[in-house]
C-alpha cells in the first residue's frame, strides 16, 4: 500500500533486509553522485552511511516506494548539514543550497553521468596514494557496499582495524587533494593496473582463503566478480579488464566442486566436473574472447590457462603442454615466484616430476617465497611422485606448519601421514 507521503506501509522488504539489499545494489551510485555533488569523497561516504543508519530505523515502519531515492535524499541532506557545520565552507553551502530547493525523493541525479561517476569512484578508491590494504577496504566499502564487519570477517582482521584503514584512506585522499573527477583516458590507463590488482586481491582471498577454517569465501569472490563486471561495462575497450573478468568467471566455475559437503577441499583430479558451473564457463570464455584480439596481458594469460582446464574432461585429458607454454608466456610478461611454481606443476604433468623438481629447487635455493607453504607443498608432492617418501613427508609437514588455513593444513597433514 502506497501512502500519500510516498512510502509503503509494512508492504515492502523487511526493514534491515531491505536496507542491506538496496545498499548493496545502489551504494556505488549513491556515493559517486554524492561525491560529485559535494566535491568531498570522505563527506560523501560518511553522509551515505548516516543515511543507511537512519534507514535501519525508519524502513521497518515505512518502506519507501523509491528506496534508492530515499537514501540519496537523506544522504544529500546529511551532507548539506555537515557542510553547514563547517564555517569555512559557507560560500559552498550557498551554492549547494541554491540547487537543492526543488529536489524530490524520486529524482535521479544526472542519470547520463552516473556511469562515469561510478568509474571515478573506483579509481579514487584505488588511488596510488593509498596503501594496498586501504585500497581494498575502501573499494569494498564504497564501491561494493560491504560493511566494516563484513570486510573484517572476510579478511579475518578485527573490525577496528578495517575501520582505521577506511578512516586513514579517506584522510589520505583529502590530504592529497584528490578531486572527485574521472581521470583522463591516459591517466586511467596508467592507473588501471592498480584497480585491477585490488580486484584480484579481493577475488584471490575469496577463492582460496589464506587463513581461517574455510577453504573458500565465495561472498568475497562473487563481490570481486560483480565489481569486475561493472568495470568491464565502464571500460569496454580495455583488454585486461575483460581478461581479469574471464579469469574470475572461469575460476569461480569450479567452486561447486572444490569442497565436499563437509567443507573439506577436493583436489582437482578428484573433482566431479559435472558440478562445475558451465554458465560461468561460457561467460568466462566470452570475456576471454573480448580480451584476445589485442593480445593477452597477465590476467588474460591466467584466464587462458583456466580456460584450458575448463575445456578438459579430466586431469589426464588436459592439454598440459599448452598450459606450460602459457605459463612461460606469463613468466615473461609478469615474472614472479608464484608463476614459476605453477609452471613447475604444469611441467610435472607434461614432462614428469624430475624436471619440475629442478625448477622448484631453484626457487628454494634463491629463497624466492620465504615463509610460504606453497613451495614445500609442491616440493613434497613432487618428491612423493619420485618415490622419495621420507623427504616428501618432511616437506608436507613443513608446509602444514606454515599454512594458516585450517582446511588446507589438515589435508597436508593427512598426505604426510600416508607417507609414513
């Protein structure tokens, strides 16, 4: 039922659930429009959060007919109130107030420019002046719409730590005088790598949790996919954006088979591929096709590797030679110890464990991944395949001691015990 004041009485979504649903969908648009309206990124985010807090009180009693409009109207009023309290900004208040008299709940704020606003918001949240941790926190907060509690739970850090990162991030942006505006095409190209790396960090933590008692944090991974899809719409001519989205989709396609009903990890060779999400595979391949014509970058090459896995009927039927070639190409454009370690795994499947062990031993000799459980994990597997069981067991036990994820650690210890 719609009353004369434009709200639905007791007939919409339940209050808290309604606020959460609307905020998750509309938060980037609301904060982006407010930031352009006020010219102050921190003020925009604070005003939006105040509007959400007010909605949590008001919506259980009266769910608005235009929830996004209600949030925008309330946040805009809160922003004006905040500016009014800043004596040094009285001139700006006059200008803002002059344009706000006829603003109504259902009005859209510059619908033609909203895409650019959201894109600007993503680039500000991932600005180079911020630390990586602050970029991740701000992106999830202001672009993804996650609460501090959700971010803290995803990364297994205290809520005050997340809140401090967000607060420092906003202060840093203000101190650096970062304007709310869409960077030029040249600047976007220069800074795009930073945006993509933040999304990659978010997705990676969701797809293989570095710590805790869960192998996956799918909510975090799917949030990264949603943000990558948004970026692909806003930056359709950037191949690496499509490459990153392809990587996310193709990796997430295997999520349903990566753990059993009890939550324990299921290795690739043991996965029931019928459980894979083939809709995600198709989306990933389509995104990869958009990335391919201009040549694949680091994310596109990783997506191409994931595509080889997705197209194989089994581990034995996988084109491991092609995966080795793709890892070699990836190592040339984006060299890293993790790439070399993954290349070693592919070499072991294509050519045997002895050749692969030589690659891993080079990483050990150079101390390329100190403190990581990944190197002893792979080395232990290779030694086991070579029949060097005592050494293999020692490596797997070492890996278990370094691994912070409880599920992975248990699997490593089980493998070590089988070599006793």
